[in-house]
C-alpha cells in the first residue's frame, strides 16, 4: 500500500520503503541514466557527422575583384616618333648582347669538352703501350673492338671551338651589320650544341674503353703492344684489300679479253662515231658546253677549318641570300618552293638545282636563285654582297657581277658541308 507523503504531519517520521521498492527505484534510475548516456552519444555522433558533411561541401569560388583600369601615361606629341636609326641601333645592341651571352655559354662548355677529350685521349694513349693494351691485343675479338673505336669520327676538338669563339667575339666588336651579327649568334649556338654533344660522346667512348679493359683482364698479355697489334692488323687489312683489288682487276682483264671481238667491231665504226661527236660539239657550242668539259671535271677541294675561318667575312657578305633564314627554297633551276618556317637555304636543294655545278649553267642557276627579287617570286632573303639579278645577260655583260657570283659559288662548293654543320645552311 502506497504512503501519502503529504499527509505526514510535522514531527512524524516517514515510513520506510521495503527492499523490493528500493530495488525497483534503483533499476529505474539505472535505466534512465543509460538512456541519457546513449542519447548524449547519439547526439554527439550525428552532430559530428553533420559538421563533417558541411565542411566537405564544395563552396563556390569567390567572385573575382574588378580589374582596375590601365591608365597609360599621356603621350607627348611634341617628342614625335622614335627615329628608325635609333630603333636599329637598339636592335643591334640587343643582338650583340645575345652574342656575348652565347659566347659566355660556349666559354663555360669548352673546359668540360676539353676535360672529356683529354681523358679519352690519355686513356687511349696509355692503353696502346701498357699491359692492359697487351691483354686486349691477346684476344682477336677485343682487338677488333678497339680497332673500331679507333675508326670512329674524331669529333670536334676544344681548340676548334676556341677558334670559333675568338673569331666570333672579335667580329662582334667591330661588326655593325644586323644580319651578320644574327649569323654570329646562330654560329655560336651551334657551337654550344656541338660542345655538349661531343662532351657526352667522349665520356661514352671512355666508358666503352674502360669496359673493354675490364673484360680483357682475364686475358694473358700478348708479346706485342696494342699499338703494334693494330699496325699489324691494319697491314693485313691493306694486304687483303690489295688482294681483292687484284682479283677484281684480273676479272676485269678477263672480261676485256673476252669482249675484244666486240671492241674490234666497235673500232671499225670509229669514223662514224667521230662524225657524230663532231656534230654534237657543233650543237653544244651553240647552246652550252659538253657535259664532260674541264669546267665540270675539276671539282673544288673541301676547305680546311683555317680556310673557313679566313673566308668567314666573305661568307657572311656574299652568301647572305643563302645563309639568312627565309621561307623560299629552290625547287629546281628555275622554280622555288615555300616552307612554313624560316630556315637557311638547303645545301642539298642547291645541289639538286644545279646551282653548284662548275659550269656556266651552274652560275646562271645560282645567280637566279640568289639574286632574283621580283614580286612574283617573293624572295624574302637579303642580298648582302651578292648581286641583284635584273636580267640573266648581266652575268656575261658585267665582269663584276660574274666575279661575285663565281666567288659565291666557290665558297658554297668548298665550305658547303661545314656551313651545314655550323647551322648556316640547312641540310
């Protein structure tokens, strides 16, 4: 029976609860406590989840601030336009600065090239005489590999690039022609590329030689040095080549002997052949030289580096229509092709067109390709010291024009490959 606490009078004691009632009260308190804790944890969990979703929700990018208007300074009309001469001087000054930068770059690359060049040369020289070389000479396969290394392209030496550098720096001090200075920049840039390429190449060759020496360590040393073995091998190769030549000569002699009857029959028709030849000569005299004339058979020699350095001023003047980058390229003796990008004139295209042929027609073709400036041909290259072509007859009527075209052709003939290597002509 429940007790009404409100009915307890003052001074009276409250009745005691039974053990069962106290247990139920404790159980209720425990349940309420657990429910409160679980509710609290659920509230914290869902609150954190909502906060995380809110923080990871992508926000729109902030609106860009308005760009303030560009206020240009007022132009003083009284100053007038900048003189063209001043602009040209400024451009020339910038080009000369570019030459100085390229020269400084090349100057830093030459010591690296010299270090790799000297390291390869010293190792090769010592191997030719020491015991490691004798071990290479003892094995035919190793000897052949070293022999192939000896036959590789000698490459560019530090002295050659140093000569290019000195010449370019000297020309840059005195030169005032913008196109010439631009050609110096191109030449120095190509020299830098060559310095880097051959520095890496010499390092690779030295590593190859080091590897060959390591692989030959197990060989018993030969009784002769590597230099002597190479000389003997070269001699044997020469003898083998001579034998092959002799065998070829013998075979040709046999063939000629077998064809003697045909030759005798051909000799019987000599009078007719001479008559035909005379007719051809008369025909060619009216229109040009015969194809086997001395002018064609005497091919100019290929100039040395020293001759190239000596002729550089002439090259930069007379060959400006060919070494200056442009869109036009020769397609044939009387036709041009046009490229998308500006490049120097192609050496192979000049050769195919016949412009480098040592005959009158070759001079005519070169005069047309280099000196033609008509509006229809759209030749965008400068003439420099090369004569302008107004008519083909100028070549035979003017000794000055003929001399300049002939000298330009000779420069292209004897320096053509080096101009390609230095980037002044396209391949």
